[in-house]
């Protein structure tokens, strides 16, 4: 593999955090909802898909989303996003790999579809502005992945061409969108495998402490 790539772009939720699905399933159990209720209401229901996309683009607020989703699920709206994803934790293998890449001189950026920044902030405590070279949160640009323009904005901020960058996401469709623009794509399903793949793509041992 080429070791000339000098940029690494990471999704946030499900890449720098533990996987999303177990957190959602834990929320459903706590709330007494049937397993799969969130997936059905928010990712299969047409209106649920629309308002979640609007949230990612910053067209609706997290509070508005909470109200809508609470009605769909039949649960209280108060801090609903925070309750759904409250079990997420940092993923140390990926966070350490990103730090190792930066130490090796590779630019590391974050490209994340927003879930709203208030009242609950998914990114709180992760020190994104300090630990990464570029941070792109979708709602701040009124776009969402997989919109090619959002990738182009990220590349411009990275000051790197697509061919020099690797993109990692836990959503396969977003990886494919990046690949169509010329980035190398990695679908994160297992952090250990992802770190091994990135080490090969970037020509740097990202397991080094």
C-alpha cells in the first residue's frame, strides 16, 4: 500500500466512540420500549428520516427533534437525544491511533453529522479542537454526509487533495461517498481491524503508544 497519504479524516459517533447500536438498545431497554423501536421510528419512518436529516443540517434544533421523536416513540422529550446516546463512551483504540497519526505528522480531521449541540452535546469532553487539526460538524455548514460539498469543505480545511486522505466511518454509504471523491475509505466495524488497516494505508504504526 502507498505510504504517501498525509491526511486522516474520522467520523465521530461510532468511530471515536463506542458503537451506536448498543447504546440505542440500552436506551430502549431502560425506557421499556420494544427492541428496534428507535430504528423503526427514526430511520424507517419517512417523517423520522426527514427530521433527523434536518437536524444534521441544522435546519431544526435538537429540542425540536426531541419533541418530535418523543411523540413518535411515546416517551418524554426531555433530553431525549442525551438519553438515547447516554451510554456512548470514548473508543481508546481509535483515539490513540489518531494521536499516533498526528505525532507522525499526519493531519487528522473530524467530519461528523451533528445530532445538535444543545441541550446535549455529543462532543463534550472529547477536546476536539485541541486534539485534531480540523473539526467539521455538519450543522455548522448546513450540510450533511454524504453530501459531496461537505467532504470538499473538509478537504479544503485540511489543505489536502482527496487522494492524500483516508476517511473512516461506521456508515458504509458515507465511506462509499468519500471513495467516489477519491479518498481511500475504511468502513469501521472493528476498531482493531480499522487501526491495522489505517497503519497500512498511512505507512505508520498506529498501535504505538
